[in-house]
C-alpha cells in the first residue's frame, strides 16, 4: 500500500496492520520525520519517504495494489498539478488494484454564492456568516455566482487555495482512465447513486476506483 500525503500518520494507524508492505510519503520532510519517529517502535517494518506526488521516480511502474490519498490532500494544487498526480498514480498502480482519495465538493460551495444561504438572520450564526462573507468577498472576489454555477471545478480560497470539484465531473474524469469508479458520501458513508452525485452537498466525497 502507498499512503500518499501521509501527514502525521493518522491513516497509518488504521491501514498498516492490514497490508503486506506499507509505504507512506509526503512532500513535507518534517511530517515524514515525525512519522518515522512516531512509528519507530511499530512491530512491522514501515517505510516513510519524502516524495512529491507529482513526480514519484522512487517507485517503479505497477508497484502498488492500493494507493490512498486521504483527507483531500489532492486538493492543494492547481488543476494541472492534479492531472500530473493522477498520471503518476496510474503509472505506479497495478492493474486491478485500487485508488482511493477524497476531494472537496463544489456543490457544497453554494452556501457562498446564494445570498439566501450566505446571509443568515439567526444571530447565533453571526460569526459563521461573517466568516463566509470574508471568504466570499475578500479572498474569492474574482469568483461570481455565474462562474460557480457554470464550472465543474474551481479553486476556492479558504485561507488556503483549495480545489473543489462537482462529484459528477470527478466521476466522469476518473472513468476515462480507471474502471469501477465509485463515490461515497462523507455524511452517510454510503455509496452515492448516479443521480445523487448532482445534489449531494457533503463537504467532501470519497472516490474509489481501480487501475486499468
Ligand atoms: C490534509 S493532510 C492529510 C494527512 C493524512 N493523509 C490524513 O488523512 O490525516 C494532506 C497532506 O498531503 C500532503 N500533500 C499535499 N500535496 C502533496 C503532494 N503533491 N505530494 C506529497 N504530499 C502532498 C501535505 O503535506 C499533507 O501532509
């Protein structure tokens, strides 16, 4: 298994015990050092490597049965960088193996682009409303409701530039290069049917697909 963008090793705890060989990577050397130290006494040999997911020369073609990029780690680059990462992931994944990742849901951004949802009359939500107004009009003033409605993906600044994509568009993209593409809701944890992809407003969605 390859755990991309392993961060502080949150997912290592859940997955390492189930796989024959576990490799965690991150482009932040401090996080890789923290994982090495955290899991130094682990009863199985685990590997942690510094590696940018855009270029992974460390790994040969078709090396992994399972590749995970959890907690929206894929969302912190441009569209072009995301395409590069997905290409590398396909190169090092074994045919028939699995790729799982999560990504922010553009449907959920409706709260920022619809005045009725943006301005809550409830005083208890004043702080949330103020935060949303700041995000919408200070950090993302180049985006308007029409762009939001007509886009399959946008880069939205939440304090950090973040990639948001419509689940329907993400599934369609994955279907070009992977097979058995499935999407799972964050709130219910259950698989979403094709018609639910249009309307789900979960903050992010988990995708699972297989390498050709
Ligand atoms: C939100 S954290 C998730 C950490 C961990 N996977 C988890 O689920 O708790 C995203 C991680 O992805 C890493 N990351 C983002 N883009 C990356 C890239 N291009 N290559 C390698 N790591 C990356 C970040 O450094 C960060 O540690």
